[in-house]
C-alpha cells in the first residue's frame, strides 16, 4: 500500500548541511493504522511531508500502490497539527470541507454536498456547518480538519501530531474518533505523534524513530484487543508493558548515537 | 464582538468633542480680540455663515461633484491596476526580482512633481487630475498587495498543496483572502492620498473642482468662503476615511484584528 524505502533528507543551504532523516524504510498494509513515535526534533514532520509529497527527499522513495509519490496525490490527505492555520478563517466550516472536493472535477455538485454532509456527520459537526472555524473550540476545529480529509476520500490518511495542541480530555475524544472512523471506513492511517501513550492506544503497530539523524529504531505490534476503551485499555497490564517497551526504546534512541549508514 | 476601545468609553468621545468646540471657540475669539487680523482669519461665525451660502450655491455642488468624480475615478483605476499588477508581480518571483528596484525608484517621486507633465498631456481637464491621483494612489495599493502576497502562512500553503488546489483556486481562495487585509490598508491609504492629490491638482492646475474654487475664493479676497471650502475639504477627508474603515471591517470580519473574541 504505502512503501517508504531508504528515505533520506538533508537540508542544505547557508554553507551548512543538516541530515534530518538518515535511512527510513517501512511499509503500511492496506487498512492498517500505524503510529510513528519519536523524540522531539527527530524529523517526524519532515518524514510526513516527504510521504505526503510536500517535500522532495534527498534520496530514497515513497510508493503509493506501487507508484512513486513525487507530489501531493489525490489518494492521500493530511491532517496538520496547526488546525487554526490549516483551516481557512474566511470560509465557513462547510466551505472549508468542500473546497478540496471542487478540485475533483469528476464529482458532481450533489455528490460533493453528500460527501460534505457525510463527513461532518461522521465527526459530529453537522450543527456547526454554517459557523466559521474561529467560532469553534480547538477540538472542534481539528474535527473540521478531519472532516475535510474524510470527505476527500483518501486511501491513506496522514496525521501530523494532530492532537498535540488540544487539552487532555478533548484529545481522548479525538483519539476515539480516529479509531471509530478508521474502523468504519477502512482507510490506511499513518499517525505521527510524540506521545507514547497515544501511539500505543491508537495503533496496530508502533514504529519508534531514533533521534536525528533518524532511522527506524524499533517496530512493535500492539497486542491490545481490537476494541479499545480509554479507561480499560489504558488500565490493561499489557498496555503498561507496551508503553514501557516503547519508552525504553525512545530513551535508548536518545542516548545512543544512531548507527552510521 | 468587542467594539474598539475608544467607543467603549463615552468620556473619550466627549473629550474629543470638547477639543473640537475649543478649536472653534479659539478661532472665534482670536480675530475678535484683535490678536490675529480678521482679514486672514475670520471668526468661526463668519466662516459658518459663508459655509451656509456655499451650500445654497449650485456651483459649489458642481465643484464638489467634480472633485469626487476625479477622486473616485482615479482611486478606482489605481486600485484595479495596483491589485492586478501586485498579484501578478507578487506571485511570479522573476517579475518581482525584475521590478523591485524600478518600483523603489518610481514610488518616492512625489505626484505633484508630475504637474507640468500632466498639464502638457491633458491641459486643465479631468485627465490632469486623474494622472496625479492615479500615480499617487497606485503605489499605495501595489506595495501593500506585494506585502500581502508574501504573507501566505506555510501551513495554509501546505494545506492547499496537499489537497491539489489548482492555480485559480489558490489565487481565489488562499492568496486573495491572505492579501485582503493588506489590500484594504492600501485602499484606505490610497483613498486619503487620492483626495489630497485631487484637490492639489485643482488648486494648482485649475481643473474644475473644490480646489479651483478655493483658489478663486482666495484671489477674490473672499477669505471666509475660502475657509468654508477648506472645512468642506477636511470633512470630505474625514468621511472618506470613515467609509474606508467601515468597508475594511465588513470585508475582514473573519480576520483576527476584527473578529475579536471567539463566540462559542
């Protein structure tokens, strides 16, 4: 489905080169929900931008359904961390969700409206369709951004620390929303976060990244039951084991210099 | 929506009004007490009487109409040209680099320095006024649009790119709304500058309008009438600024500077 092979990114300029990503290789199967977790400053956002086709890697490649990603693709949608800057304040919620669909010429007006209504209903914002994003709370704004991505009907949904800027309770609700939408719609999700608990709670697999220059430090299958619950799952002894494992990997990644390629 | 701070305090408005009354009173007292000759500064009461006479004169209204025509036409041309040129230059890096020094050279040329050229080209007609007004107002708009185009938020840009928005959609839904606050500032500044230049052109060149009427009043020793006309010009400037601010607030209702506290 989504193949990342030998991805490397070096930022140049001003006579100084910074190797952000060294060598990243991983694969997402169709319909998989994978979380990427890593220490801050490890190039998570760089990685996600490369996968989304927003940034050209120095070497290596990203394949979506076997064909290389060289620019943004209609099969992918991105949910950014900075929802207030990603949504357009001059447009109502409904228009924000609809705008990307207007670019898909094959969609008729009715189909477009149906997709918008359906996406807003899925995130529980039907009543706010006529509001402006800045009239909504942070959590609701991020729901609008998620609805926009859903309406776009992507095969792969890329989420870049989407809940880092909302409070803990809102965050729990949004995490459950992501699980629910994933189960209902069966799309592939790559979820980037710096929060270990969030990664373990959400994912089927957790990829741990090393500190920069970044490599995949560890891969962990999450053996929690398919149905997750904020209280039960987090109280599960296995949850504690898994998060301890990821935590240890991150700590190891932070202290030990990454192996040279 | 929180109203601007000055409107929340009724005291501030009263104080402003008191200052204005104080000015009018001073102008009344100075010539009457003989400190200033009434030949140069007639008392307020006489200016107001002259003003009343002006307001009943059809020639005055024609002059006002001429001034407003020159102002509005010139401003409209400058805004359209400034926005089109700004969007074009601002979104094409090559054009931007190629025109930057030329713009910096042309922009500081005072419009009034073009008066001889305007007279050569258009004589004393509306064309002269338009040339000066457009030249002065155009740069105000152009420079603001150029700033505005540069101000697109990186996350907004990435969002537009990730959803494959086409060129037109990006200009229409991303670039233009981002630049709009700047455009509005440019238009507001241009509106004030355009009035100054419209009246200057009439005053110096003699093209019909309030400016030439002021000149006529001055040369025929009608000093109270001259002050009355100057007052009208000032009021006009005030009204234009107020109108521009209202339009700005309406158009930018979504902008942080206007929307105030979020309503939940």
